[in-house]
C-alpha cells in the first residue's frame, strides 16, 4: 500500500506501523464519573466497518509522525491522510 | 541436428551453434532457440511423463503456459525442477533432464498408473488408502510420497544469490508485443517515465511468431525497430526476461527479472531480481493464450497448439512434424496451415469443426468441414488420428486451436471477475479494474493486429491525459490480419479419456464425476479434481473446464463463473522472494560499542532482539558457563565488575512539557524530581498491565534522560510519540532516541567508587555525600572527555552507570578494566547481571509477561492516586485487584542441593500435581553463588501473605518436585544498605 | 593516578572501497546535532539561524546550507532538524575546510535558545557514495524515488534500507550521503556493499 504523507508525498506502507482505529485519539478523562466504562470502550470496543475507517499509522521508518489515514477496508483505497497532531488539535478544540 | 526438422529462417542464428544435452544425450541447437525448439529440431517428441498416469507427453505450446514439457535444468546444487522447456533460453553446455518417471523416460514403470486410471479419478484420495489404518504410515504414505509431485529437488542449499529492488515509473506496460510497444512508444515520446516488461528475452510478443506485416515490414522487423527506438529513450526502461507476476495495491506490481538463467554461469551475480514496481498508471498488454479442445486421447506427443506449431516454424525455423494436420474451431488455426505450406511443410488436412469457414486464409491442403476427431494413435509419438466418419488419417503432428483466451490475470488480482464475451467465446477483463489500470490489445479481447495497434494508441492517449502529459501523434501503419471467427467446441464426447488439464492429468470424466458428486461450483470443481492447480495455473484448461461444467449443470458459462485469480502469474522461485534474507544477513545485527573488546576477552554472545550482548566472559581454563558466571558474580559483589548496558533504550526528553509527559507515561510522580536526581519509573499499558520500567534522570530544568528495557526501547519511544503528538498536541516537549549514541557501562561493587574516582575528572566529587544514591550529573572524564554519571544499582551493590559518546565505547571498556586492575575488576555479562538482579529481587521481563499488573509485581504503591497516567483507570478493574491476585515472591529450595527451574508450577504441599491445583509459577531462576543454592522469583496467589510457607515447585518436563520456601523476593541486602553506602 | 586516555574509533574503521567506477567511504568527521522546536517558536529559530549563520530552515524533504557552506540543516520531522557539519579537525569531505565546530552549546547560543539540542554525532554512522553505480545499487535497497524529478540535489529522505532506518541526502549529481544508526553500522555497510557488488559488472 502507498500512504500519501501530507508533507512527504507517497510512501510505501512498509515504512509505517499500524496502530488501529483513530478513536484512540479520544482518550476519556480519568476523573469522569463513568471513567471505567468509557476507558473500557476506548480500549476494547470498535466499530470495525467494512468500508471507510479512520486509522492511526506511525511513520516509524520516516519522520516519526503519527498520521490519521482514512482508508476503505474493503478496497484499500486511501481517501485522506492527515497529521494526527492536527486532527488531535481540532478534536480537542471542539471538545 | 536433424535436417528434416530444421527448415531454416526465423529469428535464430544459423551461424552460432549451441551444444546441450537432454537426458545425457548430446544435441545441438542454434543461438536464439529455446530448449523446446531445439528438442523439436532434433526430432525429440517424448519429453515428459504426465503427473498421475505417467502418460508419454510432448511439447504442447511455445510459451510460459506450457503444461507438459517440464524438465530439470542443470545439475548438483543448481538443479531446478519443473522448468518449462518452452521458455528456457538455450546456452552452451545446458544440461536438461526429463522428470517424473521410474526407470527411464522411455520405459516408465509408473506407466502402470495409466492402466489403473479408473481407480485414480477425481477425489480418489478421499476414498482410498483408508484401510487398514496401520497401513497408512508404513505403506501408503511412503508410496505416495515417492510417486507424488513432479521433479525432485537437489536437497542442497541454493548456491545462487538473489536480490530485490524498487522501481518507480509513471507508466508500467506489461507485455512487449504489438500493443505494449505502441503504448510504450506513445508514452515514451511524450516524456513519461515508462517501464516496459516482457517475459521473453526478445520484445515483440507474437509479432516474432506470426507472419503478419506492419506497413511494409514484417512484424518482427517492426518490433525490432520499435525496441531500438525505446532503448534509446532515457525515460524508458526496457525489462526483457521479466515477468510481472502480481498486481498489488495502489499501483504496486511485483516482477521477477531473470538475470543469469540464460547464461552458463551466474558469476556470483544475483540470478534473479524481485522488483517492486511503483506505478502511477499501468497498461496490461499481456496478449492472449491459445487453448486446446478436449477429445479422446488428445494428449499424445505431437499434439500441439496450432499457434505453437507456427511459432516454431516462423520464429525458430523448426518443423514440428512432416505430415501435419490442423484441427480448429476458429479462423486462427488456418494460419498454421498457411504458414507451414509457405515453408514447404506438408499439411495433411485442415479439419474445421464448423460448417462455414469464410474469411479463413487460403490453403492448398485438403479441407474437412464439420470435422470431429474421435481418437488418436501412437503412444510415444502421434502416428495417426481417426475422424468421426471412421477415416484414419496418418499424421505426425496435430495442430489444435480451440480459441484464444486474453491473459487477464493481472486485471483480476483485486478480486474483480472477468466477463464472458460470447462473440469471442472467451473471458475478457471485467468492468472494475485495479485503480490506475487499463488494458490494451489481445488482453482486452482485441485480436486483429490492425485493431490492436489502434487500440493501444487510444489507450496510451487516455493514460497520457490522466498523467497530465502532452499528446503524441503516432503514425501507425496499416496491418492486415485474419478476422477472428469462432464457434467454440469444448469437447467431443467419448468413452475414452479426453484431457482438459494436461499437467494435473484431469479429464472430462473427472469433471463429470465432480458434477455427479455434487462438486459443481467452480471453486469445488477446482479443488476436487485439482484442475487448474498445477504450475501452469490452468492457463490451457480452465475455460474449457468451466464450459463443460456449465454444460453439465445446464447453466451459462458466465453464470458458472471463474475461480479467483491470485499472484504469481507464473511460478517464482522462493529464493527470489527471500532475496538477501538468508544466513547471517537475514536481519541486521546491533553491536554494543565494547563488542570488539568483549570478543577479544573471551565473551560468549547472546542474541537479545537484534543486539549481541556478552553473556559471560570465559577465562582460559573455564569450560562450563557456570564457572564464568559464578566467578563474575562473586568478583562483582566482593570488589567491582563492569558490564556494557548500552542496549537499554535511552530517550532524551526536553522542553517545558517534559514533566507532564513523564507523569503521563509513568505510574509514579515525577513533578518533584530535582535536577541531578534519578527516579525509577513503572509504565503500564493503557489496559492496566505492566509494560516497562526504567530510570529517568533529570539533567536540567527541562531536560531528562529516560531509560527503558532493551526489548521495549523502540516500542516505548513509539508510545511516547503517540502521547506527545496525539494526546498532547500542543505540549512543548521533544524526544529523541540516544540509545546508540551513548556507550553505557554499569560499574558495580564495593570498589566501584574507587575505580571511578580514577577515571572521573577531579572537578566532580563523587563521594557518597556529594553524589548520593539516585544522583546524576554531566561530567568529564580522563582529562576532559564528556560523560554522564548515574548512581543507580540493579545488582544491589554500590553501583553507577557511566556513559560516554559511543565512539569512545570500546576504549572506555578497556580503560575501566585497566583502572580496575588494582581491584581485580572483572567484566561481567548478562548472565551475572541476571543472577544479581534475582538475588536483589528486581522484577524484569520474565515477570512483566504482558499479563501481570503492578499489584502482581508488588508495586501497587507506585500507582499514584493524584494524577492521570497511562493505564490508571483500567488497572483498577475489579478482576485485576482481586484479593486472590498473584503476588511476586521469592523462592528458595529447602534443600540447597535441589535444582529449581523457571517455568515450574507452584502448588500447595500435599496436593495432587495437576493443573487445577497450580497456584503460580517460577518466572526467573538462577543459581546464586552468593547464597550457594538456587533462587527463584515467581508468582503465587496471595503471594504477599504467604511468606514463610512451604510450597512445591512441580516440573513435569524435568520430572522434579522440589520443596520451596516462599519469601520476600529481596534476598540480598533487603534494607539496601550496600547500594546506599 | 594512572594516565588514562580515551581513544575514539570510527564505527566502520574509516572504510574506503571501489566498485567499478564508484566509491564508498565512511565519513568520520561529522558533527550532528538534532534541533527540535516548538511550532510557535519556529520563525524565531529561523530568524536567529538566518542572522548568525545565513541558514534558512529547510522544507520537508529538503536541506539548506549556510552561506559559508560549512553547515547544513536536514529536515527530519515537522518539528525537528538535523544540523550537519564537519568537525574542526575532521578529514571528512563535503564541506568547506576549517569548519567551526557545532557543539550543542554553540547551537544553543546561535539560536538564542529557540530550540532544543541533542548531540547525535555518535548515534549515526555515515557513508558517502559517488559514481555511476550508485543509483543502480540504491535501486536494490531504497524504496524512495531517487529520480532527478523527485530527488534533486539537496534532497533529504528518511526511509528503511534492509530493515535499517536510514537518512539519505543527495550532495550533488551522483554523490549521496547516507546515515544509519551506529550500532548496526556493519550490517548497514554490508547492505550497501552487496548492492554495489551486485550491480558492478
């Protein structure tokens, strides 16, 4: 697979490490009254769609950026690649 | 060389004679021959025995689709079985051997299988070899093993080397026939970066085999000229002898280039290169392959594909027979008759299955319309055929054309299905192709040469447009061709066997049986009969088989469908996939800075991940590792020892947000760690399981150096980057690995301070008062060399770790030992390191198994309640904080002489040694020279409450049951006085 | 007090080899300093380096050179650069002679502390490759597109070569500087040499 790094252009997926669903960006608050349930969901429950999925990839053999990749899990087509830092910022601002 | 079969002409070089041998018999061929064309030129018909029935077989085709003529090439360790004689470039000294016979090719004892054929039909192995059961291992299996398979391996290591590579292009053109050449010319002239790959050593595809003209040039001459023009373009890379075997995601293709297979010797260069080709666009110009027809005994030597017969005539100047008949259901078969007649080869008849044959070329031969062949004769070489009306026709070669199949495999590697074209009576590429792919020429179902050239130009134009490159006006000449007309005839019913898959010996009877037994879906048909599962992947037989099954099932061919197409298109040597990953080069090796010194001083090394670490240092006279390890432990505890600990991960952390980051990843607090101090930290996974531990030193206000375990260095760094970028995107903190940059040595023992005082420059006071336990500083040593000093102890002794830039590492080890001479300092390795840490009771990797928690490890008090940290919430899950939870304990054998082993289960005294009664296990175990007995660390339910209890360590593998005392894991200096002194 | 001295050793012993008309040498005299910065102080850093060294900040995939040619900055990550210079007493080529040493302290003061510095001189081993066999050799092991149009002179790429993380910099026409982690230096050398050998006829 090729991942189109937003700054470096297309790179072979072999340069990356896959972590999982980008929902890992939304880490619950430890003092939330429902913290246990929320962390359980955060850690273990996934939608796992046959279709578009936002995923976290780490450019370990490149610039060590974390990326959010929107990929169709049935066709492997990659629709969008963003710096995870920027996605995280946006999400934290809106929260 | 047989004059009668060499007719001259073609693209071979009559001036260059090549000597080769087949089954030990010397023969001659010409430069430009394949092994197949040379064998045919020498009149060799019988070249192989079929897989199951061991029937005599000859060459069927002229390309990589060849199912019969599989030979073993070369000898000794270079021997390679199952090589298609049709694609082997002849070279001087080539040795080839037929395969799959017992006794000789000519007199194969296993031919008895042919008589047993009623018992060897489809799925026979599901129904036979079952009784009596004890015969399976002793009789049936050895028998099957000796007869199974085609060819044999040398069983010697492959002496050749292989390589891999990466290529980038705008456009990958697969296939260098007329379509591929046109696409490459158009794209090349427009300035695109083009790669043109073809299996053959010579570009041109079927232009080199047919008698078509393009303009006023022969097809072959036109191809040659096109290739020359392409070779001169800097932006075009021609890759002959290269098979594009697979289409992967996002324009990535796999290709194997044969570099030296056509040479007598590889001269130590890589024999083949496996390329990963990155393309923005691709055009598949892979052409089409002819198929046969199924009729009684259609597999005899001398029965060949019609296109192959004319290839041997036109390209190689070889007559496949002296009295040839053509059997066809379409117009293209007639071309064989026309080409042979033009070269003076006798054509006995053109037998066309159709009533109407307009638009077929003119031939002089006798024409039989609505003809059917009902049997053939000549066991080791075709001698005659029988027609439906009873006539027996003497022929020594039968050229069969059942129609043409576009080579669309690559278009279906992304699971798209091809679509049936009734007019062409074949499958053509489906509607949904892999992204960026187009198809042109015969592969797209365009069979007329003139149309092929136009089609290729149009496709190329579209691709250039998509690539945003300019237009190119290609002046295409006219090319005439026989119009393609076909009335498919899949099989002629007979009570005799008619072959569909030649290589796996699958006949129409097998298909009928499969259908009768309920295996009607194509995927079932395939696996039940093994049709299409041979090395030719069903290129000849799949479509007729589908048609026959459709007929039997009363379904249409498109409704019956095809099986899934998967890479590789043709077989690829495993060595090519392995590339350089063999032997010591299998993966990189990481060496510590003092590796050379260690080697020179008797170190025995152990692999720790990619690292080599000194396990112990053998002194002359020491023959057993315990002698070395026990000595190292005693010497270190009595005086001083030095150990290279460079491999532990070191992460440099800087920025105002450093403390925040540390507080997030560690369970314990780091806010109050003063500059110049070191603190031990525990890390959990987010699910609350213990993950890693280490010490973090604060070298400055906003500067820390964290250590991790060796194994987790990369993973912890990855996790910290995740925390930094994804959870705290605006935090001002920066991390970088410095594991390789600092050579780090543990200096441990009561004399460690004295040793270091000889090395550390006088400006730094390392007395106990000025540099207490858990202190750190940036210092200089040996007259100004930069270094870092940390006072931490893994052994429990007074100890330090000293770090210098890695390029000084080897010298530093030497210097420390030299400075330590007066204290009889010893180097110590990972074994002694392990003994001392178990004696001290530190948990390590064996205890952090990925299933144990801080509670299990006895480290609950390290979990801060005042802050969030990785794993804080899920660590408190009820089942993890259960009262009965495992607790880390120390274990001592009650009898000093008893041997304890890690992995032993811990059970209460007096209970039966069963798994249900297991309450824990020994995780680490060492012989302690300090205590003169075996010591273990382990886990047992409610361990913290059971000190003093006697338990039993049960080890069924070594058949031992040892009484042990459960105690605190801190055997040695439990109050820590020694390390604080 | 015993006189104790430390010797510095090159990771690959200063290896120098020829393959066909191409050359491979270990560059031993490099000073490498990693420069990290907070995004909101990026411009400040850029300005400081511009004023003191005539150094611009490089764009992704690029490098920049100081006005006197002694120092290069490699783009390593969105918030990280690698400063590369020859040492004072080095014999490594590629920069103008008499380069001023770029220690961490010097970098810190040059940039008025608008950045975080970590010495990386011993973290990497460096090989310089030059000649016509270099690109065919790199094609065997480097997944990056090194074509002129994609990797012009001055380019910097980080990738994986034979399982080893590598920084590759095009110094000029057919000359490349490769950095890989020092502990696996010998494996790295082996990978490069095997490639050159495999393409040298």
